[in-house]
C-alpha cells in the first residue's frame, strides 16, 4: 500500500468490500444480501463517488441499529405488466431493492425491448450511476431517476424545501470507447459537497446556495439557513419536480412533504422511490452500428477545438472510468479521518478492523 | 377581434389552423395531413409557444418548395417489439411523423404498461410539449426527447458546435389541477430567444452565450461568433448529449456532425430524431390515487412561502395552461409584422389571406 497524499491510505477494493460485508453481517443480515450491498458500496468508492461509498457506513449502521431498516425484507412485485413493474422494497436497504428492480427491468427489456421498474419502500441506494450502468453488460442502455433522501430545494421563487436534489443518471454503451455515463443532481451542487466544504473549512462559490432573503450564501456552516439552487434556475426546479414525480409519486413512494430527512431521522420509514428504464439496443437495429455511432460522437467531442486554457474535453463518466482503472490497480484512497471513524465502528460492531483486514 | 397591444392582432384559433392547412394543401399535401400539421402548429401558438407555431410557416414552405420535405411520405415501422418501435418518417413533416410515433406508443403502453417509440428521417415538429401532453387524455404520462435542428452548443470546454439545444419535455396528469408540463431546452436560452432579442434590438443578459474566447457575448447580432451555454455548466452539456443519444443515435437519426442546420439548408434530408416514452398510470395502481398525490404536491408548491419580491410560484406548464384558456376565448395575439409576412406568403401561395379568412 502506498499513498501519494499523506492524508489518505490506499485500500484494496476487495478488502473494502469484505469489511463492509462484515459490518452488515454483524447486524444480522444474510451473507448474500450483505455481499450485494458491500459490492455496490465498494464500487461507489472505486469509481470515485466517495460521497456515496463507505463514508455512508456509519450512518447506515446507526439507522439499522435504531430499527429504521428491515434486515430481512420481503422484496416483491406489487404491480406488473409485460414492460413494467412496481417493486415494494419492504423497507430494506436500497441497494438490495434497486438491484432487484434493475435485474427485473433487464429481463423485461429482453422480451419487450424497453422496460420500466419503479420502487417503493426502498431506501438510499448510493450513487445513481451504479444502477444506470448495470444494463451496459447486456448491451442495454439504462436511465435512472431517484428521489433524494432529504429536501434541500424549494420551488423556484419559494422558501419551503419541498424538493430534493433528485438525480438523473444514464448509462449508454459505446464500442471501443468507455460508455457514456451521466450522473447528475438537478441542483448546482449536491448537499454532500456543501458538507465537504464545511468539513474542510472552505467557503462555497456563489451560485450554490441562497439564504431566505434570496442573497448568495457562501458560508457552508450557515447551510441550514438557506437552500440549494437548481441548475438553470426555473428549469432545474422543473426537472427536480418531474424526476421526483417519476421516481417517487408514480411508484407510490414519498415525494414533497412526505420525504424523510434521513440524516436527521434514523427511525421513520423513508418510503424512498427510484425508477429504472432499460432499453435493449438489439431491438433498435444492429448493436454494433449503435456502438460505432457513439464511438464516432465521443471522438468528435474529445477532439473538438477548445476554449483558451482548457486542456482536455471530458465525456460524462470518463473521469470515473479512469479512476476505476487506477484504483483497481493501486487501491482506493480513503481519507485517514474516515479510516479512523471506520476502525472505531469496527470495534463497536465487533468485526475485524479495515486496515487489519486489508493487510491480511 | 380586439388587441390590447397595437402591435398585435388577435386571431381566432380555428382561423389560424385553417390558414395553415390551406398553405400545406396549396403545396400538394393531402387534406388530412395538412389538417394534422395545422392543428398542431395552431396549438403551439394557442399555448404561447409562439417560436414554434405559425412563425415557422414561411420557413417550412421554403423547404417544401425547395424539395427538402417529402409531401407524401410512407411513414412506417422499421423495428418493433411489444413495448417499442422505430418509426421511419421517410422525410415527411415532423408533426406527422411524431404524431404517428406518439399514437403507437400510447397503443403499446396500454398493453405493456410502458412503451418507447423512436423516430428517424423525421423533421422539425414544433414544441416538445405538444407531444409530451398527448398521452394525458388517456391518463398516461409522456416523456419526450428531441434532437434540435441546428447545432449551437459545443461540449463543455470546447468550441466545435456538436450539440443542439436538445429539449426534454414531460406531461404528467393531475386531478383537479392542470397537468404538470415541462418543456425545456438543455441550454440556458433557446436559440429562438437570441433571434428574438436581435429582432427587438435588445442585448442579451450574461450567461446566455459566450464567444470563442470564453467571454460573455451579449450582442445578439454577434450570435454567429459564439455559442449557447448549457444549463448547470457541464451538467447541461451532459444532459444535451444524453438526450441526443436517446432521441437521435438510438433510433438511427442524425447526431453530432450529422445534424443539418435547417435554418441555412433547405434541401438536405435532416434525418431528425425524436423519442417518446409513454407510461400508462393504470398499470401502477389506482389512477385517482396518483392524480390526488400530484394535486397535493402542486398545492404544497403553489402555497410555499416565497422569497422577497416573488408574487406567485408557478408550476411547470401552468403559464401555458392559462394562456391557452385566455387565447381560446379572446383569440391568439399575432405580431402585426408576422401577419404582414403571412399575408405576403398567402399571395405567393395563392390562398385566402389570414385576416380575410379570420373575418369570414
């Protein structure tokens, strides 16, 4: 293990996954379920979505120990037609519920060409891109929508926080190029970025948040006095609303005032909603033709003339792709402050500490 | 007919539709096809989407007379599974091609719960919201994506205009409230708004466009020296790309360098692509329950506390809804300068002038 930055330690991805799995098993989760959750959480860190990976483990454990998660959920289909289903997650971990939903959508898309599966009574499931990417290995395209787990966004012109950062993600296969993977909150900044600024003692740029008078709010320690701004002003508000209606209301999950702030409340059933649309490329013509067209477009974009001072043009998902390859080889850099927190958690849960497991 | 603003004349919606229909018939279109196109174009003006209504008639006529549109297209399904289809528009008017695609998606959604139909060899079809709204009357939800008909957007950091304003639209049923209808370009401003500023001799606000040095461009007469900015910076770039892949590449339509600027080129086949996703609410549970949940959310949003200086909070589509009702009663206000242009066109085409038809 080596780390260029002394504040970080490189952790083997498999060791990270095993540590997370052990944490869930310690709380009575079945090995299989714990493995599924741990694999997805480690995958989040592996692609650099570090706000949604192992950093969430202490919070998840707190909720599980408080009884806010069903450890043995009966995840089941409650509505179904040929190209759609609604999956009731029975308040299980979101990773399990959404995985089931995506697998079902892939199966249905193989038959019908296209399929949509909504979840209800799900929970926080980590980065949206994990699920939008899952159909890629089947030469399918994924579109994913989710209701965020805390409302930080008011309607445009308003001050009641009725909306969340409701993300959109897409995973689109390419041929020789990495897939195009978009994963974006409908707010300028995700709330996790605000918390990260506070932790580092930095100020936020103007445009991330405003206060209740509509003035720019740049001190992240005052975040509770204001709210996030949507991308494109009223457009992002409309997009956050539509994503919430698709991912929440349509499947019978929480939206608007019903959304539970899962950072503050560890017990109430969140009734989180997500939705996945899967499109089987082979239904639309030759898959190789589609992939070739994406490759050409990707190359044209990458080779575009650039604005002064711009070194490189990135495709959506390309930075995550490079990180995944680098971290797979050299380990995932985890902040030492987080490792300290995880080692304390390990003691608490009675499991092998992360660094001890990684060294084994 | 009365008009509060002396620069506008109120035109009866049916008279506007009949005028447009006559224009297409004069060029050899079948009455039925001309009627479908005219109804949709007049509907655009009726809801205030005046950049996509009768204002486009001179341009459409120019393209038709130049041979750039197939007047008698063989619009047909070229790929199909239970929940999807690809419709080849045979270079017909986009309004006809997309109408066929939406009708087919509605039919398939009734069976499968969800359906996706892509178009290829289509053309400009007017405002996205027209098509996203169409499923509403069947208690279905519509999501619409389109490739714009001219590239004005480079990748983030680049200067090659490889992307268009690729819009997203959604039509979501409510109960007693108007439906939630989103229709947004993925750029801060649509290019039509830039042209409108130039026409009125006004400057653009900073944030709409930049020049090739990356500096704000505010003079709309210099628009050709710069490009539009995406919403949320790199996020809007990613969104425009994904929308283009979904609406264009997936169905085998033009994207990137293949996109024809239909303002400058009246002859080349545009191979425009659109895509519609239709979701049948009844597959997801009680329709009345869904509509009630949307009503509640709409009311919570409208009744939100407001920022200082904000008189009212709007839902997406609410302003169009109010305009539609007002114009239906009092006529559609059409700029006198446009009427003059249309009367000249009528003379050219040998059809009854608009004002004469409206007075009849």
